[in-house]
């Protein structure tokens, strides 16, 4: 498969290429997702398994997936991901639980596009946190997933207190009949690509840097709901995304981007944050489709793709100054999108 092929396929996802159908078919993914061991079919083929949070599917995660698929293809194994439905810190360090960069539906779709056939997504609870390294291996890798190859990142730790190392995993592999491969981290400008760095870039509004670490443009996905229609009143109708949308929200501000609805793609101004000019408007994300006012998106599932940062949020003295700034924003957005 190779890392470049993985990146190529996931870039197609970002652009919602017709080669993979609608980018919004996230609720109809065909990848098998098992939330507990009893969900796994008894006739599951022998597998190659990679383990991790996969909460961004950044370049480091993609390197693991590329190795997983190469090993699976060579050994005629089913490629499977073992991950977690919640961040381990929700148990280990409840006061510091970072938000994922992508939501569960986004993750399932990206893993499917990469070529993964199954995902065991375990609830990380006190019982799981307390398992010994060997019990974790026998219960999940050997008995549940019939693993014959296991792929992990450099410095991988597992088992109660993180007592298990890659060497521990190799010893258990020799005992239980699976091989182990350790994948080196991916570096960008000398820094290890990680979910934390992607999140930091988004917090700074640097969606271009985030896209470099993700290998695709960052997106937010959700249904469009009725808002206060303030934008329409001043000549710039917007589509307001539901608060439960998936995909980490970047720094409050205005972004150049695209809105995908079904098989359609529209150039859009994306606004994230609290409306500083009008009162009683909570933090949200809304999109204004450029040069169109006839697109009905209410209750539809859409994806918003961030291309570039335009400006930070600001409070304006009145409607006239706001409208003037929006027009300047739209000119910049047309330029950034190459329109």
C-alpha cells in the first residue's frame, strides 16, 4: 500500500472526490466497527492489528496504517484497528481530557477510505486501565482479533501503568504466535507530528499548518439548523451548523473554505466563534456560500473544509462597518480559493 498511497486516498476524502462517492456518507460507512468483543464475528479471519487512539488520522497515524496494510497484504491478513471510544485520560487524568481532532463518524470514514476492514473501538474504563500487559494481549489481540501481526508506534506502552513496552509485546508475540513491527514517528520541520500539534495549530488558526500535518484539509461535519437569520437580514445568508458537529473548531475567526452537500461543492466564507457585533449569539460555526442565495441546506448533513485563515473575530461599531468588512473578506476568500 505505502504511505504515499494512503495520503493520496485521504486527500481524495478531503476533496470529497466522486471516486469515493459523497463525502457525506459518513453514517453509511462499510467498515466493521465493534464496540465490544462480543460484537466481533466468530468467523473473523486472522488479522494484522494496529493500536492507537487515531483521534486525528494525521501523518503519523497514516504511517501506521500504511504499514498495517502492507503487512496485511503480504501475509493475506485482514487489516484491523484497535482503538478507544474515549480518550484514556478520561480515566487516567480526568482533569486533562483533550478534544479529538475528528469525531467518531469522521474517523470511521477515514479508516475505511484508507483500507481498514474492521475497528475494535473499546470503552476505556477502569477495568481496561487495570489490565496487565499479558491479559490485554491475550484478551484482545489473540482471543478476540486472532492477530498474527501487530503494528505499533515507536515507544508504544500498554497494560496497567504503562508497564508493557514494545519489547514486552515482542515477547508476548513469540509466545502467542504474532509478529511485531515498530513504526518510526513522522517528522515535520523536525517536530514529531502528533494530535497535540495539530490541535495547537488549529487553536492558533493555522489551518494550513494543520493540513500539512493531516495530509488533507481539516473539516467539520454536521447538520444545518435554523439560526437567528441575522446574516440574511444584512445581505449575507449563512448556514448554521449544529452544536454537536464533529471536527475540532479552530480559532475564532473567518476562513476561506468549501461547503460540501451531497455531491455538490460550494466556495464559502466560514465563520467560527461568538458574534461580537450582535448580542445573545453563542459560539458557533456558520458558512456563507459565495454568490448564491438559492441553496436550501436546512437539516442537511454538510462538511465544511478549512482552506486558509482570513482574519480574527472582531466587534464592529455597526452594521455598515460589518458589511464593509464582510465584502473585504469575500474578496480575499475568492483570491485564496482561486476563483
